[in-house]
C-alpha cells in the first residue's frame, strides 16, 4: 500500500476530508488523468481490499477567500474554507476518535461512569470559520458519552440492574424489550475464536434462549439440519455455555441466521452513545463537564499549548500558521429594559412607579407586584396521583373519565391542578386530555413541592397559571421600547424538532408561535407534523396565514406592518435553502390574504449549539460565582461574519458553568433595521419570557416555539409512535396513520386561545 501511495503522490502529503475529497498543496504528479490505487485494510478475518480512483477535480484559490475576508467581494468561497478545515482536521482525525467536528480519547486512569454501560469521554472541538480580515480557528473543550468497553453480559446486567451471579432464569418480556432497545445497532466483537476478534453489528436479540434457538446448519455432505446455538458451540468450539437460558444476539445481515451467545461477545471500544440519557445520567454528565468560565478559559489555553498546532505536519505542509493566543474582541453591555406590572402608579425615589422593575444581571424581584392583567379563578379542581409509587395502566385510563366528570359536573371549570409523584406517564396523558380532547387548562405539580412549598415555587406556579388562563404577567414599559413598536408588529418564533438520531422513521414536528398583542405578551402556537428530518417548515405558508388572521382578530382589526421571524435549528450549510423556501412561504401567506399586502420581513436565524465562548479580559468585569460575562454582553466585531450581519448576545446570567452566547444571523431584512435597534429589540424580548423572573438565552417567541413542539411530542401516544415505526404497511394504512398522527397533536379550539404550552 505504501509503495502504491508513493507512486501516486510522490513526496506530496495530501489530506483527506473523510468523505470523497483529497487536497494537496502542489499539483498532482499525474496531472489531470485518473489513476487507480489499491487500498488494503487489515481485518480480523480476511483483509478487505478496495480500489480507489483518484482524479483532478478543481483548483482552489485562496486569493478569492482573502478578498472576501477583507470585504472586497460579497461571496464567501466555501470551497476554500472546506479545504482549510480538512487540513486542520486531518491529523487529529488520525490521532483521536472523531465525532463530527470534535475529537475524543479514551479516559486514562479513573473513568467517570454514568451507569447503563455508559461513560464520559473528554475531548475538544475544532473548526475553521471566516471573520474580518482573517480566518479563525474555533477551539473549545467538550465532552460526550461513549459506551464502556465491557462484556455484553456485564452490559446487559447494567441495563437491567441485575447481578450476573443471580441471573439463572430467562429474561422476562419487559427485560428482553429493554435490553434489545439498548444493544440494537451497537458493534460487538467475539471472544471464542482465539486471537481473531471478528466484529459484527447487532440487528436484534432473539426471543428464544440459546438452548432453544435453532438455525439451519449446513453439513459437509451438503445436507442442512436444524441445530441449536448451544449444541453448535459445544460441537464446533468445545464451549459449554454457562448461560444457555439467555437469548442470543442476531448479528450481520437480517436474512442470515448468525446468532451469537451473549457470553462470547464484548462491546467494541470507541462507540459513541446517541441514545437518550436518563435524568440521573444527564445530571451526572452536567456535574462532570460543567466548568466555571475562568477554569474553562484556562483549559482551552492549556489545550492550545499541548496541541502545538504549528508543528502539525499537515499544517506545516500547507504553509499555515496559527496564533497560540485567544482573539481579543471588543464588546459592550446593553442596558436592561424596564418592566411594568399592574396596579399602583406612585413613583419612588428612583423615578419608578411601585409596579415597575429594572432587572439587574438578568434577574428581578416581583414581590409586592401585581400581574399586569390578572385572572380571577372562580372554579377549579384538584386531582392527586401522588400516593402511587408506580403508575399502572389502569390509572392512565382514569384520567379522561375523571376530567370528563369534572367538566360536566362543575360548569365553567377554569383550571385543573394535578399532583404527581414525580416523572410519570400520567403527565403526558393529562396534557393529551387537557390540551387535545377537552380544552381544559391543566397545571401539574410534583408532590414534593406540595408537601414543602417554597415562595419561589408558588410564585412560578402563579406565573404559569395566569398566562394559561389568558392573563398578562408583565410588559415592556412602552416608553423604552424601540421605535419599531410605533406600528403594528408581528413576532414569529419557528422551530423544527427532529426525532432522536437513532430513529429513522418518526416524523419531525414544526412549530410556529406568533405574538397576538402590541406588548408583546400573548402568543398563539401552530404545530404540524412533517417529513422525517425535513428542515424546511413545509406548511409555513398556511401556518403564517393562520397567525395573521388571529393577530387581526386579537388586535381589533390591525394588520402587521412588519414581521420579525426568529428561526432556530438551521444548520449553517442550509441557511440559503431554508431562507429561500421560508421567506417565499411568508410572502405567499400575506398575498393570500390580500393581493397588495406586503409587510416588511426580517428573517433571523438563532444558533445556540456552537462552540464560541466569551471571557472577560478584566477579572473585575466577571459576574457571580461562575465568573461569566455580564448579562447583556454583545459582540458584533472581530469574530463575526466578514460580510453578513450577525452578532453574539449573551442575554442571560450564567449560573452554572460557562455562559454560551446565542449567535444571531440576519439572513434577510426588508425593514432596514439599524444594528443597535435590532440588538436592543432582541435583548428586550429575552426579558418577556412568562415562566420566570429572569432573562433567558433566546427571545421569548422562539422559546415558546420550542415549548410548543416539545408539548406535541407528549401528545403523541405510544400507540401512535408504534404506527410510525412501521406497523402499517399498505398505502391506505399509511394514510390512516398519518391522519391519526395529525389529529394527535391538533389542540382543542379552547386551548388554542391561550398559552397552553407555558
């Protein structure tokens, strides 16, 4: 292989992007002809041989990139950025275990175990980004969850919370289902073939134990007989199974009968866990990975020093140099907005009336304040599920009849308060019946908060209940709002939530939330199912049209002069496609209402899952125990896009770990916003979230879009999930299933009038 490699590339050191592109600094020795290279990958069994064809594709100019970074052209040459990224990633990808744009290594010494066969691996993120006048290398420390390398028998016992020594009987049906869900799609390697450690992917777990699991065995004379896995291992390998009563792993291809006893299999090392963690595992993960800002800054600097990037052989080959210091950028802190509650009008010494507050570091106290518009609760009911330690199916069946009885018995019932023992399936059923079936406002509360209620808990409950019943907690003081509020204005928050990465069939859910008043305080939500992992909101035109009509009715006949959309969840590579599709959809919605109705549209993508961190250059500016940047910190120079309008805003107070600023990328702006005005507007909207007395990390309408889509996941029952997983095969059945799923998240007419998702 080495000789063939040298024959093709000579002294050139190419880099591979892991997909199909190879980059070189100098021209290829064979010019633009196509050459063939044989690649042999050693395997536990027979070596795998591949034939690779290499041909010249294009020449990438860094001159065009330099011109765009200097603002002399309006087009960023992303092919050049991809090439630089491939150069920077090549050596780490061969040294560490890559996951996306991050790299991890197996823990040395003490391992942080999460239970369930999972453990935490520490690593670092690395990506190349364009900025003003120069390319930037984004480096951050990170962590993720991998499966602990161990025997499958030990893994099974961890999953099922049983001891190996006690496992003398077959698995129950529930245990089998749970184990299958966890082991499916993982890679295992066998231990019964000596030094040869063949690897397989698990496609299923047999329902029968090894001693009763038959498979067709072909004899030397050509005959085929049925043989059990237990007998085969005894005859073929002289291995008497210790656990013949346990099931086998079905590996390889589904149509082939390759069954392996659990006790001869190990989990392969270096497998990342993409399945959902339990609440306890998530909590343990956060504790393990959380770092206060000064500590994270020090870790990143140490990482840069250890990496010694300028001695990377491929970085040197391409003539690149990297600064070993963090980028110094100028930032500023925006002033917080004044908030208005209800009631009195007398002024205090600071010029506030006694129902106004000015947040400090994103936090304010509403003690002694009244809601701007409070709701009187006259008829309400209480249902308690707390005494039960476990929730049986018959308890779930009691929810709908109970709610029906209460609604029919007590005319004008406004609110149902539900006491739950903790995390329980009853919650999803309560929300399904309340939101979808009957249109009754429900408020769940955990039993521990009933037994020992704190003032803060009771205050937060009141915040939620008031808005669910149509009230308004607080508003932005009108005199401090940006001038854009002088005309009717519609705020939209849009988000698409996708099923877990390991799920290849469930549909995605799109949610659009829109303001219904001038404050803005009241919002309405529209949620629809769409194709699996489709990022464009497919029915956006009809959803926006519905919100425009609701806004018109709610405000007494006003049409929005401007529409401002905050859109979350869009990968950077899809900016252009999503903008083109969704901007057109919004315009179509307007034209469908009136042919000449053309409000100005501002389309802003909000990114939260990135690795840019901001640290205070002066320790005196650090805030709180975490040493974070102050709430309201904004950066719009130095590390931002060289051409387009984007900015970083940390709108919340970082309590635990290091604050992550949200990145706002303005993809379209008919409204000709000045940067200061749009930034202040965005920051103010982060103070209007109704569920707490804190500013949050993203504008309230976008936060509500998240809540609405997450609520819809609860509305989908297990039976309907199973239908999506493929229990229906015919076209007619698929149509029926789609209809059922659509009805499952369609909220009641009464529910739609209030902020049920809060």
